[in-house]
């Protein structure tokens, strides 16, 4: 590679001088716009290749008012649902000629603030965010984002008027409860993972993210509609550490009147139930019934296969990209919210008690 000066990469001026044409002609030839005859264009491209010229795409994009990059801020990459969301956002953006910068906050609010600041410094055209909280999110307001649009994924935040794409988690839990009821279960428990806990408790924590809030509400409404009185011991909340999840499962199974069926609020919680059941010698689908959230890759290959509330993650990711690009292309448009339906995938992990 030939350099314009020691330690410096060749510039467009170097290419112009080498080709014996003006900078303007060189720019048109390299950018493939305007009128440049074929021989001149070929000479410019040959000079650029010989010198090892690399165009400054960022500078060109800045002059055009767009970097064609989006920022994606994920709450917890380790969860299969967010891994799929990340891949789907990147692919959907690529089809629209956008690149995606990704950060993982591990559900830490300070990391989230830092990620937003860094993304703005990188001059992204807009942000897709999976928030870790429903509180202290003013940094996602339009003013704090310097006018950059944002779309929330798998969360909603009506108080700040931010666009969002979510699944119908409330109906998803209702479907799970109703499926269990149809198979004769009335003692149905719920185990909920929430990042703002370090242990486990039967008291509903304040500040649940909307995804979890809606799953809890769906459970209570479905049980009420069926006329079933909920034993407080059937509902436990825990942190996302394995120890907290294990403790929550043991607490609920050790209750005086334990449930015959459990709903786990995410895939990791389902795994905790499976581990505890195995240790206790309980057979899922026989001694204890289970419905999980998120169709993790392992859910269908278990014995018995796990019934799950499946979230339309790929569709949600595409809708989030479409939503954000619509805001980028029309800055005056009002933010919109999209709610996509869930699907109950019925397998073999719920015992039929209706004929017992």
C-alpha cells in the first residue's frame, strides 16, 4: 500500500494527483455519481486500487446526514430469546442497508445509560433498546437523545411516549392457565424471575418491567375468571441467579398445599424447575406439570417435550427495525406501539387430570 505521507493512509487528493484529474472528478468516479467518462473512471479506480485508497464511509455518511447505522442495546445477551432478537434485528437491518452496533447491559441501568451515550457518540441514526427497568429512563426521552428516534423491544413505556414492539404477554399467560385448567388443574403456581431481586419472595416487587408485569396479570386474571382462589404460596418471585431460582422452586413445592402445575416466566426459570424436579425425583408431565415461556432450542427435545408460550421474536425484531426506520424517514411522525400475538405450543409437559 502506498501512503501519502509516512504513517498516513492515501487520501482522495492523492488519488486525484495520481490519476491526473481534479478532486471533484475523483469523488464522482469513486462514488459512481454524476458525469464521468468511462476512461477517466477506469483511470481513477485503477489509481485508487494501486494506492490502496479506502474511502471514509463515515465522513461521507455524515455529509449526507446519515451513517446508516442503528444502535441495539440488549438487556441480557445470554438468554436465548435475546440472542435470537439480536440476530433478527441485524438481519432485518442488513436487508435495509443498515449496519447495527450492539451492546449488552446485563440488566444494569448504569450500563444502559452509558450504552446510550456511546451510541449517540457513534452517530447512530436511531436506537432499539431492551430496557432493564421501568424507572429512571428519562435518558431515553427525545430531548436527551438529541432528537434521535428510539423503539423499545419486548418492553413498553407509555409514560415517555416512546415507540415499542412487544408480544401479548398477558394473553400468553392466560392461554397457559386455561390450557392447564382444561386438563383438570386448579392448583396452578407461578414462578417469576425479575432482575431487581437478590433472593426470593412471595411479595410482588415494585417496578416490574412491563413484560413480566403483563405475565403476572395474565395469571391472576385467568385464575379469577375461572373462579379459582389463589393460595399465596403458589406465587414466588426470585432473582435471576441460579441459587435464587432454585430456592423459589423449593419453596413453592414445599408449601402445605403445593400446586400440581407451574408456569415459569422465562426459559431459565423452566430450567430451574427441571433441575429441582430431577433432584426430588419428580417426573415432569406426571408428578409435576410445567409450562414455560420462550421456545428455547432445547424445549422440544426434552423428555417429555416442554409446553411453552412461544414469543414471535423474529417478527418482533423485524417490526422494531421497521418501526425505527419509519421514524428516521419521517421525524415528525408520532411514535407507534405494536403488540404481536403469542402462541401456545402444546407438547407433553402437562398431565391430563380431567379423566383421573
